[in-house]
C-alpha cells in the first residue's frame, strides 16, 4: 500500500515537471481573485515589486521582479510569457530596444531567448490614441516586435482589413501580421465574416485554426 502511494506521488511529480512553465506577468499588479486553473501547463505568477502589494496567499507560486537577482537566468527556466497590463512606458522600452525597467528587461529576455511572448495592449490602447503618421509609426513598431515572435492581445482592428463580398458574407483579410493567437483573431472578427484570408507572413496558432473551424469560418491563403 505504501509503495503504491509512493509510486503514485512520484508519477504525479514527473507529470507536473513535464508540463510547460508559463509565466504570467501582471504589469500593474492587479492579479485575479483566484488562481488560473489549467491542466496543460504550470502557471508561475510575477509582479513588479513586493513593496507595492499586500501578501497574495491565493496566488502561488508568485515572485516579485525586484527581488530576483538574475532575470535572464529566471527566464531560462520558463517556456512562455503572458504579459498582462503592460504599461505604455514598458512597450516604449521594447519598441526602441532599450529596456531599463525590470518589466522591460524580463520581457526582452524572453524575446532574446526566442521564447513565445503574448502581450496585452489594452492599457496602451486606452491611454494612447494616435491618428495619421503617428499611428502608422506605432503600428510599424508593433510589426517589428511581431517579427521577433511577439503576439499581441489587441482588440483594435485595422479598418482596411475588412472587405465586404457579394451577398451578406464578409472576408477578413489580415496582411503581414506574423503569428496570431485566437485572442488576436477574435478581436478582429465581425458579424457575418465567414472567410479569413491570410496574406504575407501572417500565420495562425493551432488553437486559432481550431476555433475558427468550430465557428464555420474558412481560412484561405491569399497573395504573398
């Protein structure tokens, strides 16, 4: 009986160690009320600074970037980063390839290691609104990060991407956006869209392809 229990515990430990270690970075420290429940990966939580927050007993394991001596070494132990509540100044550091803050350095080390990064742009879109040349410049900076493997959680859909077709259906054309997650694509979909056309270097993650099929949306490869 005791041997069976030991074997079962050992197998559980081996199974957990084999799962990907996904880092969830909360840029403003506004963590959820309960931990994420996922069987496919091990969630590791990170906050900017310990001095800013009360003890978070419900979030474990949780680490503070200002208490980690070697961020680059820490990143080597992780497989993927989900950066939420990213402040505009941190995105600015990344766009200009000159990270100086702990947040900026942490994210940049994932990019240097060529590990997947999913970055939330909601705060940036709320605070910073541009038009004309400035908007084009900003989008070009985002495109550079996409080419480095960064996927954005971004609800802003380019106006020129939507094209009406004959009848009631609509095509959504996405051009040169690199890898896109389901969150990226879902923010672009509009009512009546039944065809998604990928052009240039645009590619979809397996989850995005699966969810589009479930919704009856056909994916086609366009020009380029």
